């Protein structure tokens, strides 16, 4: 299978997902239905309000391609500056806060893969209920 997608293939389609609370815009390049076993998104986080995330159903790795943010592990209290060319992965599915100090752009990989329109639940997670994994 060969997949080639451009931002113009995603923008203004159901693969462009906006957080209802304004916490991010996510361009979902690869989803579960693409059959690769992971999803890949470009996520833009606007400067401002801290975002609480807790991916207790997924593993996530993020690569920062621009911007500046602060990542805080809510279990250990340890915080990290996230800047261009920084990768982070929370290997124990820890709850965390992300605050964009400038608009921040992350490339995000999820396993199991996202299926499309997920936004964060009240507990900071993405649901698995619609997953076809």
C-alpha cells in the first residue's frame, strides 16, 4: 500500500479535528483505517491555557517541529521545556499538563491508532470505543 497525503488533502475534511475547548487543531495524516498499526498527526497548540492530557488507553510519542511549551508529569511533578527538535514519550501513560508558551506544533504518534475525530474526554484521555483495532 502506498499512502501519500498532503495538508491540502486533510484540511477542511473530517481529518482536521478541532478541540471543542480550543486546545488544539489536529491534522490526522494516518488513522487506524490506514492499517499501519499507529496514527500520525500534526497538532497545533495555541499559546495559552494549560491542557490536561492522560492517554490511559494509548501510548503517545511527540516530536516538536516548532514553538515552545512546558510539559509537566502530574505524577512526578517533573517538568520539561519542549522546544524545536525535542521528542517526548510518556511510557507509563502518565497524566500530564502541556502549556504552549508560544504556538507549538507537534508531530504525534499514537498506538493504538486514532480512528478519526477523537477529542479529549473529561479525564484527559481518548476513548477506544470507536477503535477498529
